[in-house]
C-alpha cells in the first residue's frame, strides 16, 4: 500500500526526478517527464492535484489483485 504523505513529499523534494510518478506506478509517464524536464515545470505543478488520485488507484488495484488471488486460492482448495 502506498501512502499519500510519502507521495507528496516525493513530489515536493524529488519531483524534478519524477520520484512521485515512479512511486505511484506511473513509470512510462515518469520517464517522459524526466526527458521533458517535467514538461518545463508545468507538469510538476499539475501533478500536485493528481497525486492523491494516483495513490488511491494504486492501492485499489493492489486490493483487487489480493482479492482475486485469495478467491482463486479458495476455489482451488474447494475443488
């Protein structure tokens, strides 16, 4: 599970290096942002409004994967 506080701190202190995007699983866009200098700084500012949603999405995806794995394991045990 990812933490919003950690993501915001990464944005504030290591945002130039896209640390917050890597942390939230946005690897492709993180590399793109690195190559374009955070879209000349504009992308870095926009990201502060998106980080919370990214963390929520990441955590939801992890929870869904866990539920699927547990459900599949239980199904196999019952058969």
